[in-house]
C-alpha cells in the first residue's frame, strides 16, 4: 500500500533544493533520464506491446518522442528565457510616481501531481510531456500510474528515478504511486501545488472539482475530450484525390485512440468522395487498449449506429477475444447537417476508437454558425480549402481559432509535433484550463510570478542578481524611459 504521507512529505522536502539547482545540472538530469530510457527501450517496448496492444513501430516512435522532449526541455532550462526575468531599475522621476527597484521572475510552484494517460504509455505517461515540463520547471513530481499499463509504469518509473538520483537530483524529486484512491488523496493534500491529467471528461471534471474545492485551491491542467472537426470545401474535395485516404488513415491510426482523431468531416452535399468503404477495407484489425475502453467504444458505437438518419458507409468490426480484449476495424457513417443538428445528443459525444462521422452540408456560408453552435472547445480544427476559397472561409477560420487550440490548413490533426510553437490545448471541454500540454510552452503551467522590491543582491534569486550567475536573459528597464512613453505613436 502506498504511504501517501511519506510521498507528499518527500516531495515537499525536495521542492526548495530542486528549485535552486543550477540550470545545467537540472538539464543534465533530464538528459540522463532520456539516455536511460533509450537504453531500456527494447525492454520497455516489449512490456508496452503486451499491456496495451499498440504496435512496435508506434511505440518505438513514441519512445523517440518521449526522450526527445526530455532533451528539448533540457535546452529550455539552460537557455533560461522561460523564467521571464524582468528588472526595473529605481526611477525617482517615473511618469506615474517614483519607482522602486523591482525584479520579477517565474519560480516553480512546488510539488506537481501528474495523472498518467492510457493511450500514450510513454509520451503522456510516467515520463511524458507533463512529467518532463514539471521537472524542467524545477517542481518535484509525483506520477499517478495508469492502471492500463502497470508493469510498464513501474519499470519506467524505476528507470527515471535511478537516472535522476545518479545525476544528483534531491531525494523525493520523482515518485510513482498507484491506485485511484492514492491519486485522489494526494490531490487533496495541501503539499501538492498543481495537477495534470489526460483522460476522460468524466474523470477529468471530477479531479478538477477536487482541486478547485480544496481549502487552498490549486491549478489543475486536465486534457479531456475533443472531437476535432474537419471542414472541406467543394474545391478542396475536387483537388485533393487523397482526401478520403488521409481521413481514414487519421481515424484508424492507433485504432482511433488518439486525442486528436478527427471525429467529424464536413463536406459539401454533392461532393464525390469515392468508395469510402474500400478505403476502410484496407485497414487491418487492431486491439483497443484495455477491456474497459473496448466496452466503452462498443457502447458508443451502438449509440451512433442507432441514431435516426445515420447511413453506414463502413460498418467496421468489434470482436472480443477470450481475454476480454476488444479488436476493431473502423466504422464510418454519414449524416446530413439537419440530422446532426436534430440528433446532437446521440452524435456529438467523442467516440474513443476508430469511429467518425461524415457530415454533408448544403451551404458553406452556414459553417461558421454551425461550428460555433456545435463545438464549444476542441484541441484542433482543420480546414481543407484552396486559395480561391480564401474570402469564403475567412469567417470560418475565425470561428475555428476561437474554439480550438490548433487550426490546421490541410493535412490531418493526428500527429502532434513537440516544438516551441505547439499549442495542445483548447477551450473547455478540450481542457479544464486553456494551456498547452505539448511543446516548450507547457513549462509555464508549473511556474508562478514572484517580484522582489528593493531586495539586497545577496538575498535575490540567482537569475535576478546583477552579476547574473546563471547567465539567463534579463529584460532591464533603465530609469528615465517613462519620459518617452507615447513617442512611438507618431510613427504608426
């Protein structure tokens, strides 16, 4: 049984020394964890195949992504720009009253609790993006392992913990716990200062409510549900011969168990999509992650197929083996726009698995209003259009940007690049808090601003000192600049 008190106490004790680690030392620890995971990859992937049913090529790529983002965050730590250091020199003639010496930076929030995901057993699990960004920020990390891959979680945790310890990181900086109750108990513990989660809307909302109802509420970054609508104009359908093949591949990838899977494809009423069933027929059978997900998918699929006005394009297969594991091929259905609007309760909910809905719309001019009506918040929205459509789709693009974290022009939303400019988040219900869980900006979730006024140099954090021992970027504002405020307006 997990001793929650000991786990929380160790994490709290590690907070101050970990926050004060020299950037290059913390970065080296992240690289050491990446190196250790790469060295253990063959063993870990074998366990992951057995526990999740995901394929070796998919898992190999996921390990590469996981270790790559650890190394990327090491670069972020060394650079130091993420600290957003601002120094305002004293100015007795400041335009709105004398200004003291003010120095501000972002500092680690403290211990972070990360609820690992099932569908990415590496990249969103024990050593995934939430873990990498919390550790990079200088926050002690507690990972609540996902029950869908327990052996993999334990072994990954051992690899990471050993690497961080060997790199000289403080005791308690990384810990793994198991069990739903352990996760809930830790989320309620006052020593936990932020939470991260990837999973279902139901569980995510429950955990977010716990975080918000604590005597001292904490930020909770939950990635929940997303149906990721895709819109195609008539010109795009006519000019993209591989549109359907690309759509089917995106829906079928990893058996549709991706948070960015396109749940809806909107095409003109008269557009010729060719033989959709033939494209689906080329897709092989794939096991879902675990029996619980299989049962949920079968139930959701039954609801969609039973909805009035639904036309089946590819019925797909749902097969349960002797181990209660569910094996599937894609299911694609088609409805007209009026049917979708009339039966939104049955059709709009996310289908976690290889099921998607093609929607036939009569008039592209109506799409912005339709999108705002149907889709409150998503991780992604995608537009397939041609240059000739620019003026026609301008309002639709504005609607997509207002309700989505990432807007794609062409292509398909599955496949999320880990870069500095990535946004993997969106308005609720895509996330509980509209922040990104992928890319270098994810580090800001686990930082808080602190300003020091008229502080002696000896008592300032290293990044705020004039000698700047960490050599991080400092934004300095000299005295006298306020007398020139507004002078740039004449040049506009």
